[in-house]
C-alpha cells in the first residue's frame, strides 16, 4: 500500500535570493532521507513561494523495506574452543544479535575466517519514521539566518506554520514551538487559512487561494504577461533572467502591469533610467522595436487586477520621485568642475591605513606612468592615461554616484565628456573598473588597460602591505578578482612586461609612502606568491594540468601571455613521443647542474670531441634561444632547446662529468650549468610528467 | 488623512496592542532606534512594548528646505515589541488598514532588507515594506544591540511618517503635506529646515563643537563609571549628534572620522553591558511583573 505525503514550511517572507536554492536543497535532502530510511516512493514534486517551501511525495510506501543484514562476528580462531565447540565469544555474539549458534555460518575475509549470522530487519511503518523530517527542515542552509521571539532556532525568516500530512493524517512534530497540522494559508490578502484535504490537492487548493506554488508557472505567467503587453503596444522588452527569477520569487500571484513616466526623463543617461527601474524598483525597462528606450516600465504586482490602477499610479509616483532626484543630481553635478570633486576625495578613506582615495589616486598616477614608460607607449597615450588616472575616481563624489553606486565609472565617463575631456580619457574612467567579475568584460582602450591595471595593482600591493592578504573565504577587497583582472588584461593586451616588473613598480611606489608595514623584500615576495596563485588558478580554469603549470611558473610568471603559450606548447609536447628523449636529455642536465657552483667554461680545458661539440652547439643555441624566448615565441624557443638534446646524449655517453681532475670537472659542470640556466628561463621541465597516450 | 490624524490613529492602534505610549525622547538623535526606549530597553530578558513618534535629525540630509524629498529633520513612528509576537506581520498590516490602506486595493510587499548601525554595534534582519513600490516601513528583528546578542528578540517597526503621508495625501513635495486641518509641513518646518541647514553647513562653531564632543564623551565615561546608565547614554547621544554636525560640515578628517565612530561605538557598547548588568542587579523587575 502507498500513500501521498505533503510537507510545507510556512514562513514570513523569505529573501527572494534564498528561495530557489532552498527548494533544491529540500528536494535533495528529502531523497537522501527516504533512501536512508529505506522507504520507497514514486515521485517527488517541490514548490516554493516567498511564504512557503513545500514537498509532495507521491506513492510513499506504508512501510520501510524489510532487509536481511549480514552481521560479522569474531574470527574463527576465537569462535571455537580447543574441543571445537563454540566459544563464549561466539555464543555471546549470537545472543547479542538475538540469534543462536545454530544460525552461525562462516566466510573468509582477507584470508581470515569469521563467523556470521544473518539478521532479519523488519521494516517499520512509515508513519513512525516520518516525524524525523523535522531534521530535514532544520538542516536547510540559507545565506543568512536569524532568531525571533524567544526561539533559539536560526532560520532565514520566522517559521509560522507547518503542514505535515501522510494521506490525510497529520505527521506529528514541532519546530520552534510550531506544531505540524493540516492547514495552510493562501495569499496574504486574497486568500485565507484553509485545510488541505490531501497532499495531492495541495497545488490546486492553493491556486484557489491565489497562490501559484510552482515557481516555473509563476515565471511563465510573468513572461506571458510581458509578451502580451509588448505585442499589443509594439514594444521590445528584453527580459533580464536574473530580474525575472527575483521577481517571480517576490510574488505568490503575479499580475503584470505597465506604467509610464514623463518623456523629459529620457534626457537622462539610459543607464540611470535602467538602474532606477531594474535595481531599485524591480521593473522591466521598455524599448521600441529599434531598441530606443521608451518612457514606460513593466512591473509585477503580488495580487490580482483589483485596484490595479491605484497600484500603477503608486509605482509611477515612486519612479517619478527617483527620476526627479536623478534629474536634479544630473544637473547639479554638472555645475561643479572635476577638480571640485577631486578635492572632496581628499576626505574619503580608501582604507584606514592606506589613506584617502586621493592618496590612492596619487599612487596610481605613478604606477600608470611607470608602466606606460616601461612599455614605451607614445607620449600622447601616456598623457591621456595619466589624465584618466588622476580623474578616475572623481565621480564617486557626485550626487548621482552617491545615490546610484552601481553607476560609478559610467557617470564618470558621461560627466568627463561634458566637461570636455578627451574621449579615450573619459572611456578609461568607465573601463578602469573592468573586469567586474572573473569572467567579465575587459577594457577596450590602452588607457583603460593602464588605469585598470594601476588601480588593481595599487589595491593588491597596498592591502597586502598592511596585512590584508585574503584568507579562506575572507577577501573583503576582492583582491583575488582584481589579480585575475590584471592577468586577463595582460593576456588580452599582449603587453611585453613581466608580472614581476609590474609588481616591482607598484611595490616601489608604495614603499615611498612609508605606510608599508613590512620590508620591501617581504612585500615583493608576498605579492609575487599571491599573483602566482592567481596565475595558477587562471591556467587551471583553461584546463592546463598541474605539473605543466608548476613547470611554467617555477621561476616566475614572467610575461603572462607567454606563460600561457608555453603551457599550451608543453601540454602538446608531453604526449609527443619524439619529445620524450629531448625532455630526458634536458632534465638530466638540470639534475646535474645542481652540483655546479659556477658557469665559467674554458674551451682550453675540454678533453673530448663530444664536449667540444656540445659547447659549440650551446654557443649557437643560447643567442637564438634568447631571441625566440624574448620575442615570446614558445614553440620556436623550445625547438632551440631541442637542438641540444642529441649533443647532450653524446656528452653523457662519452664523458665522466665528475672527473677526478677538479679543473676538468668544474669545466664540465660549468657547461652543464649554462645549459640549465637557459632551460630554466623557459620552464622547469623536470616537473613535467611524461604522458604517453595511444 | 493629515499627519496629525495619522499619528493619532497609529498611537491609538498600538496602544490597543498593549504598547506603552511614549513621547519623543528629549535628546537629539538621528533615528528612533537611538532612543533609550528602543536601544537600551531592547536589551536583556524583560518584556517591552512601546510606541512613540521620534523627530529624527540628520544634519547631512538638510537641503535648506529646497528638496521635495529630503529633510534635516523628519519623523518616525516607532513600535518596539519584545519578545517579537508571532503575529507581528498581521498586527502591522492591520495598522495600515486603520490608516485607510486596504491591502486588496494596493500591492504590499516585504522586500529583504537587513539593517546595521555600526556606531551602535547593532544589527538586525527583516524587510523594507513596499506600498505600491514605495518603501513605507522598516521592519527589523534585532539580532544584536550594543554588541550584545538580542535575546529574546525585539522587533522594531519604523514608519516613515512623511513618506507614508505623501502617499496617503497624494503629494509630490514633502512641504505640501498637511499636518492638521489648515497647517502644512511648510508652515511649520520650512523656516527651521532652512536655518538648520544654514547653521549646519555654514555657520556652526566647529571649534565649540569639537570641544563639546570631547566634553560629552568624558562626561559619558565618568557617569557610566558611577553606574548611572541613562545619563551616560544621554551624553552618548549628544556625542553622536555633535559628530553628525561636524561631519556634515566636512571638518572631520579621514583618520579622525573612523576614530570618532569607534569612540562612540565603544561608549555605546559599554553602556549596553552596564545597562544589562544594572537590570540584572535589580532582578529584572519587569520580568517578575509579567509573571505576577
């Protein structure tokens, strides 16, 4: 026999961002729970709204599965006494399992024989076991928990009712002083308290009380509603997925409506309008067929059509107030010069120990300039990049950004253009915040690259210098994301500058400020190791294997795009049979070089043809390798190294490096050491595992 | 409904829910939460239900009476219940009905909003309540006050009086709101709004304010050491308002700013501890009262 089961957790409005995940957890945990309990079922359906999380289990067995369990006892050696009778130990074991020695059978395990009994475990009635669902409810994890009243339970929001039905029987348990029952609540205003007749009717009964329990259905209703409005009026509405998911989780009974605002607000930058609508009010912006923003918005109400006119008017009023604020800010902000805002930055703390944002910008200016010089950019670019850096943060002091923080950089670009700044300078203000996420868009201008890298380097070096290196999940200044940002910009721009040079520049600038709490060497080392970890992370993301990453980054990151290229070349080579002897030869040199203490070679001390031969090849290879290596040609550079392989084999074949004669020995070691140092300039090939694939 | 009627209605309603009807506390403060009737009384195990209107001063929001939405001083209607009742959401929604807001004719939502006031070492979880898209109430379950765990949990409802009134009276400009029959916010508050803004941003004697801050802080410390929690707390409030005036004037430098905030926070924290200790010494009298 089977029955249906319903569990519903009734809550005060859950934060929209927790709901989907909580529903998924509930399903996964329920499945595990039933498997562990050995209770069969046909299907599981889940539901969620801001006020409830629910699960319906169809066709739940009335009893647990009965099983035969094999129970292992003592080893045969102690199970029988000298006379061959069952020992006390054996009899005790059977008794403990409610069995007699007649039930004993034996089995071998790892060469030892043990005694066993079979135990029959009768399945219990499901109803007896179902109250343990309490722990499933309590175990759901939310991003943030709270307590309420006099309860000790921590949960996303207070639990106000619990439904637990087995057929039409209530499954008894209690959480935070709320006892399970068979009633629930409909929509907060349109529905009422009612009794659920059976689990199967849960969804439909709720619908009668103006609750669409299935989130996908709510989502579809919203999408249909938007499409209908769009079609009737010839609008284009680009439905933002995240906003849609949020909105469906803010309502139990969605009704789509359209509101409007005054055309004059369209003079504001569209980002301002869209932020007001989407971020602040959760409206969908409306565009014309040719993607022009129109003075309308689409909202979703939690309820039916009743009083919809009032709701629309209210929403319009709120948006109008926001937009009129924004329009006021927009005008007001333009009454002041960029310098006016820059002066204000002198009063805003960036980080307690690292001083004001103004201090930060001054450091950034030096960093930008030094990077630009070492990359030998044209004066024109350098002038623009410096200007962009010095005004990169001014918009933080404008009213608009103060009110709409999401618009930092974006407003900076707009205002800078209005104040007659160069186009690239203005664009760099916007771009220096990029990428905003690990995989986010990158800047598009050289100036944008420069300011972005300078800003991020300053933050990373500064934070690490005052002991704020990220640990575990703690990364309040998002240093990891910023480090990845720098590396991605290096990769994209192909700049011929090593990561260590960049770090040197930033550390030098910070060191001159005298706020650094650790020695210059220590700081360099910390930052380099932090950046290396991020480089490893990025390489792993692009599926490079760990040993290759270790080999390439063994010395230093160097020029990052080149490191990426080398990683690719070596990933191909490690499965190329022709490469194996080459790697062996080079690694042999690397191993022996550990014994060398200098690199001086005197051709006059050579004894054999093979060492002369090797020396000659080395003399030729070193400059060509250096050229390819410096030009960032990973394949060509490795080909140069490969030329050494055969002479190296010959060299080891015909010479005893550790000769008794010190002069001969040191001369040979010097040669080995010279080769070693160019290999290491490329990668630590000894770390790469040979992989043969067929 | 004019503002005066709104206040009377809310007072009437919450007094029926067994809230003690208090008057505004007579020391300047930035929010109703800072009244000792909320901040101190939320601490400890004693039950506490109270409602009051709190004029809240935010010097930095002063706009010389020229901005339709911002005020140097606005009004909050504050409800505090400890422990938070199980039906607090229903009680709150009923209160909106008494203001003539029929939920069936509107869209009322509870949108996640977590509140934090680092200066007071206070934090809570809850929502902003939206009425047709407008935030009209802050609804918070206190989790921490003065650095101490709130246990049992206090719930705080903060109605923004002017916000709510602008909706109820359908006015775009806060100064057009009717306070009673015939008088508007403009009549009553325009002059003080202008003068306070001018004082705050242009005329305040900053040297005196700096001195006052130090004196208030010192007095708070000394008074607290004598176990006089409430007077000590008054001086903390004075510190906070003085700081706000200085901050709005833009005369507090970076390094100092964090310093000032942490000085106030430290005071608030030690007073929170002292308050609980003092109540405990008295045997938590209001707890006994309920049992009797």
